């Protein structure tokens, strides 16, 4: 597979932003996905974002953005109640502001969680309605929104952990600006990997690659868990997917390079 390979970064293990971006480039990544976990403006702050934009441009990298999904950024849930559609669109707009400051035109988002006592179908319907309200802004900004499958191993009552959720999303949100981030690790935990791989790939904008042992969201390097990459990667290639393959694990350069060799087919794996 010769897809562009990205790395998802949610923290800086180096002494400076310059060292961080240089390391990403030296490993051989073509893209970097900035993940702001917990809602803090780790990367998109007024001082940090301009520096990152300049560094990414200097190293000829393409930026992506992974939005926060915990409160107050949970799309579906506002405290103990369902977030109304207009408020969901407002949350999305705030996240798009952050992505724009980083120069990212591909944004990954989770769907949120279902509050206690609420009907899951109603929660998902609210999210669909909120995203629909955000569609004109996506088109105006020319930003693609990729909705990611989640797992109950991270958040209880998570939406988007079932393949059927995405059947509904893609049927009701018909826009070239709205698609999916297929997270292989999450699908493996939920025992839905086969079903997700059978869904159409025409609106898959991003694929997250990380491994686990099937129960916890461990974000292990590719090849260090129980996912059968030797079967999964050729299937993705046969679907004609040409978008980014985003490593969502945190490792030393040697582990990243080994994972790249597996993805490129240079290192065989079962």
C-alpha cells in the first residue's frame, strides 16, 4: 500500500515544537494528526498554532485534526441531558475553528455518548440533525468531517460503536464533506471489524491503525496485538482506498518504521 501515512500526536515528548515536528518528518510520515485530548488547546492555541503551521509547511507535512470528545465537546451529551441539534452544530463550529488555525482540512470527530435514561436512537438522531445543520459551514470552509467509530472500552454508552450507526449516518448525511474515520483498533475490541470492513469505502476519509489484545483500547503498535493485519491490510487495498493511514499509537522511531514496513508490504505479518 502506498497511501500517505500519518501519525496522531496528542502530546509533545520533546523539548520544543521544532524537535517534535522534525522527528515526525525524519521518521518518514507524510502527515500529522493533531489530537487535542481533554479539550485543552494543546496545539490550536493562539501562540502554538502559528508555530506548528510554519513547521509543518517547512517539513512538507499535511496537517489533520482530531477533535476532543469529552465534555464539553461530547456531541450528543450535555451533562445529564441530550444536547440539542443547534448546540451540536455550535460545538462542531468551535472544533472547526481549532482545525482551521492548524491548517487542517480533514477533521475526525467522535459522535459522543448517550446520557442516562435517554434512548440511543433519539441520541443518534440528534447528532445527525446537528451535523446536518453544520453541513453549510463544512462546505464554506472546505473541510471534510470524518466521523469515527468508538468503543465502550473508552466511554460507557458511546455512540458510533455499532456498524449500524454508520449505515444511518451515511444514508442521512449525504454530503461530499461528511464521511468516516475507520478505527481498526476500536472495531476489533467490539468484535465488529468484519462488519465494518464490509461497509462501503467510498466515504472513508481516514483510517486509524493501532493494535490491542481485544479487550482494552491499548493503542499498541501495529503487529503487537491480536489484529490479523495480514488479512486486514490487503482488504483495505482491494477496496481502492487512497486516503491516509494514520498510526494512532505512541512509539519510538524503530516501532513506527517497522509498522510502516508492514503497511507497505515490506515486512510480512500473519
